[in-house]
C-alpha cells in the first residue's frame, strides 16, 4: 500500500515515519485544539483535570509540548480543565441510601 503526500512523495510500508511539528494548543478550547491537532494529522487523547486558573473546557497542558517534533499519526494528549475542584466541605445527596447526606470526598 502506498500513501501519496501533498509534496508528491510516495511512501510504502518500509518508509521512515513522517514527522511534523506539534502545534501549541495550550489555552485553546478543547474543540479548537482538537481540530488543530487532527488537522495536522495527529490523534488526540483527552484527559480532564481540575484547574482554578484555566476556565472549564480550555486546554491546560499537552504532551508532547507544542513545538516538539512527532510522527504524523501519533497521539497528542491534551489535559482539559473541568473548572475548580469542589471544596472539601461540599456534600452530595445519595438517594440510594435513603436520603443520607454523604461527604463528596472520603468515606460516607
């Protein structure tokens, strides 16, 4: 199987991997960052994390970092903010336990 690239190069199964510079998407929205990375031929894997400084839905970090060189088709991991972490004192009502109020973290 051969792959035809934009630069009219033919690559076969024994050809070395094609590399590209990884775009810097830190600070972009998840949708925009994903579109940029996928548009450049990378696969995107999303991890979510709390952040008190980055708005929910925006990218906190990525690996490999923007500016690094990586194989086309390789995975770029983006860490997306889900906003502030809940305060330790926040509680959640667990309807399965007859309305008993349980702490959000730790034992109930």
